[in-house]
C-alpha cells in the first residue's frame, strides 16, 4: 500500500529533480495511498512491561529532556513514552501527547491518571493532517517522534507544523524501528525533513535496532 509514497519519497532522497512545480508536487502527494497504520489494540502489547527490557524511554529520550521542558509526543499510543516523559519534565514541564486514534488517547489518559501524571500531560486526539496544537506555536522544546513517522501520510504538513511549534532552540528527535522501517525509507523520511528546512545535527547512537536522527528547526528570517 505504501509503495508509491515510498518510491516518490525515495526518488527525492536519491537527489532526483523535484517532479515539477510546487503545485504538481502537492498534487502528487495527494494522490499517494495511505500508509499502513497499526491496529489500535496492538498498543496493549506496546505497553507491556517486557518492552522495557529492550526499550528504555529514559535511555532513548532522556538525554534530550530537562525538567521544565515542553515536549511533544506525536503518535503517543497508550503512552509508552508519554508517561516517562512526564516524569522527566517534572511538575513544571508539560508533555503534549497527540494521536489520531481516540481510543488510544483515552487509554493514555487513564494510564496517566493512574500514575498521578495527568496534570503534566495535555493529551489530544488530532487529525491526520492537523496536530491540533496551534496554541503551542513557538513554545515546544523537543518533538520526539518515536516509531511513528512511517505511519504519517503527510510528512510535508507534519514537518511544517513541527517547525512552527518548536522554539528556535528546540530539537526534533526522530526514532524509527530498524527493519520494520528500511534504511531507504528512513533516508526518504529525512529528506522531507531537510526539504522543510530542518538542519541535521549529530545523530544519537541508539544501537542496531533503531534508526535515529536529530534536527534543529529551520532558521526563521525576520
Ligand atoms: C506504531 S504506533 C507508536 C506508538 C508509540 N509512539 C510507541 O512507541 O509506543 C504509531 C502511532 O501513531 C499514530 N498515528 C498515525 N498517523 C498519525 C497522524 N497523522 N497523527 C498522529 N498520530 C498518528 C497511530 O494511531 C499510532 O498510535
């Protein structure tokens, strides 16, 4: 199902000429099929305590988080990363947790309430092409998009929104599961990020199981 989308993005990653005018590119993007989205009930498995044995949110995202920060967790699912992030930002910080699937947002809220972290989390159902976070423009320190980017069908729109949300000093951290996402696909995803004006920084080394990249937001000329 994602073949056209990946092929289209790969051709840009490979340095091919953009296929025509901005209008033509926008039309091509609209024509691409929807990427696969994992069924909502899979999140019961994704928050299993066993996952922590191989995937520690503190180790993966911890180095980029400080108390008091505002962190965006797009595609939050049941909150495997959201809840630890809420602990890391502390009582003065905020985690913005959004997902297109209302059932997973509801479940994330329940888990946050049970853990006593609800006050630090602004959880919302968003739309496929709208993160629904306009009031946070220019106020976000870190966007950590983890195991989720390959499900986004509108990367251009996503990166444009992230650019608006981030503070000039903010960071965008992208982590994808190696294998489930191929290196070629990851390169294509990052090419969209660069096209949106993001500046690539040294990628964190998160081992062979993960593909990772770190970006600074586009420079806004005044
Ligand atoms: C594979 S899950 C990862 C969940 C979580 N980050 C984790 O690692 O446990 C991807 C999530 O992205 C959500 N998603 C897909 N497209 C989205 C979009 N356009 N905007 C927001 N969330 C989206 C899905 O509903 C799903 O919950």
